[in-house]
């Protein structure tokens, strides 16, 4: 889902998502992009949102991912990047990074994460979901 939505968001919104700076304008743009998708994607989004809301209401803990697993998966995700791209992919966590670099980083991370072999793909998805 993120791979369908992130490319359609503005660089500023992607950067804010990457840096964890959610706001009403960010959520509004995300909602607008999601609602412009095909009906199956919109239905999937609503079902995913419903499940997340129920998990929150029932205070269902998300499965924890060990930091060692995240580090290993991130190593596989970044393997093969040029030194410049490796530095650029750190943008969301680098003070003073540009919005353009942060947007590129989050789009690249999600795109590459889906190509990872298991268990790295699942580890990265859980880490993105904020289970830690």
C-alpha cells in the first residue's frame, strides 16, 4: 500500500511522514491519495484501518521485533547502495536533512523493503509499523 501512496504524495508530505511529523495537512493529503485509488485498494485501506482501530481498542500489543533483527534487515535493505545513496537514505534521521532527501529515503526504503527475502521483509514491515 505504501508503495502505491508514497510516490503520489508531495515531497514535503513524504518528508514529514519519514520524520514522524504527522499533522492534519499530512493526513489529509494521504487520505486524498488513498481515496483516488481503485476500489480494491480503498477497501483494503479501510479494512486495515478497521483492524488497527480494533487492536487499539482492545489494547492488543504489536509483536516486538528485536533490535538485532531490525539491524540485520536494515543491513540487507541497504546492501548494494552506493556510498552517496547510503548516506542519503539516512536523511529522515539526520538533523538538517532536506525534505527532498527525506522523501527520497522513505520512498526508497519502502520500495526496497518489499524486495527483501524473509524474514527481513517481515521484520522491516513490523519496524515500520512502529511495533518497537
